[in-house]
């Protein structure tokens, strides 16, 4: 078992990045109110996803990517039974946490193996970078929605104009975030 740790070290940064991305996703989601789930960037333009459609897309696409490109299946369903902000946060947190745990057992060969990525063979490490970029892209769209709703936005990668050029994360951990949602 000790030999497995050095094997994983080359791609450990992918696990660490995915772990922080999970908290960033649910942190942004926590700033929405349930009544805002149907809101779109422009009310008459259906090309722009609603907040709800963005949450559904994040949960379903991540589940599909992990199954199809990484061969990782989790017991947690991709979508919550109750589709409100708290339901999405708890559901995504559980499913993504299960995925992260399964990734911890993968070695360098797993990450370097080329698998079909839609119509092109790519290494799983390359695909994971794309997954993280995909998530960041949609999180950025949701942060723009919060701005359109005139909401406060906390740091997501570091200091921003919203936080007076200081790093201000909304929550130090998932427990604090869930406690906030109870109030």
C-alpha cells in the first residue's frame, strides 16, 4: 500500500483542485434564494440557462463525465429529490465527495490512460482539467447572475473588486455553509 502514495503524487494536484472546486460550487449556490431558481440572464431569452437549469446541468454533466470518462459510479443520485438550493447543495456535495474518495485510489496509469473524450482520445488527466474548467465556466455564469440580482459576491479565486481587493471566502467549510442555510 505504501507504494501507491508516490504513484498518485504526480496527479495529486487534480484531486486538490477538484476538492476546492466542490466548495466553490456550493458556496456560489448558497447565495441564491429558492425564489430565484427560475431567473434567467434575460427573461425572454431561453438560450441563457436559468439558475435551476445551471444547477441541474452541473450535477448531471459531472455525473455523466465521471461515469463515461473515469468509470466512476457513485450511489448518490445526481439530482436532489427536492429541487431547492439546499437540496442541490447537499446532493452535489455528497455525490462529488463520493467521487473524490474514489479518485484517491487511482494511480498514475489511471490518469495517463487515453479514453474517448467525445470523438477524440485524451488522457484522463487532460479530461479532469477540462472538467474543472467546465465547472469554473458555469460558476462564473452563476456569479454574473448574482451580480445581476445585485447580490454580494465573495472571493472565488482570490482578491476581487467585490471584496475590497482582499480574499474573503464565504465559508471555511461545508458545515458552516449548511448552518447558514438553516437560518
